[in-house]
C-alpha cells in the first residue's frame, strides 16, 4: 500500500515531461544544450504501475537541474546545471557604452570567474557575447564578438594555462534572455557569458 503514492508520483513526472516536445530553450546558444543521461528503464508492464486505460509511457528522459543565482543589482548571474557552470555579466559592468574596452572593475569580476574555472579544473571554456536589438544587427555582431574577445583575453592571462582552450563567439542580438521592448530587458540582453563544464564533487 505504501508504494502506490510513489508510483503515482513517478507516472505524473513522466507524463509532465512528455508534454514538452522540445525542452531546449530557443534562447540557448549552440553548444550549450542539456547533457543529462537517460534514467533507469521503467517497465510499462509492471503490475504496480497504474496507468489510465489506453495510456502509454512516454520515452524516459532526464532534464538538467538548473540553479540560477542573480545578485541584487542584476549585474551578475550564475547558473549551475549538473553538467555546466555559466556566469553572465552585464555589459554595463564590463564596458562603457558601445565600447569593448574593459573597465577596472570588470577585471576583478572576471578574475572571480577565473578562480571558479580553476576550482572546477575546466579545460574548455566558452565565452559568448550578446547585445540588445537596438542599432543594426551587423554592428551588434561585431561589438558582441569584440567584447567576448576582451573577456577571453583577461581570462587567458589570469588562468595562464596552455591546457585551457576557448571557444569565443559574438551572437549580437540573437538568443535574448529578456524582453527587448523595455530598457530593463535590453540591459539583461547586453551581456557576456562564460561557461565551462563542472566537475563532480
């Protein structure tokens, strides 16, 4: 009798995940897809598994558990999944308006990210730049790449490790994480993201 609530909960979870045909967010840049592995198989003929008449189990899958912490000002966000760590820094904290020249404060913030890369023993680091949708798309592409290059250069110098490889891209206005129709949303979209695999501790 005590197993029934657990089984019902498991069935509910499987049905709820089956409702989403595509669990990759359209705002995820290439190379940042979830990487969870498949769970233990569930036997659909198990007599203890109660399904409604005519129902079948969806294909089993695991969704990445995601933890997001944003500082009170919204200038910095850290996102952890079971596979990766991602830091997002707002452009205003790192650069002047329409500039790819790093501020003094920016280098200290980037150094903190470098410390986490060392802690995770990461050897593959992605540095992606993004802008809002103001101005031309071509200008945004160039500026976001220049900003990503500037952050990567500081990380490379801080890490001073020939085993670390970088993937650096500028996506411009692609992959927004907030609504570009408001200044608060555009501020979130003007960012540089640094992501790397996490180690299992």
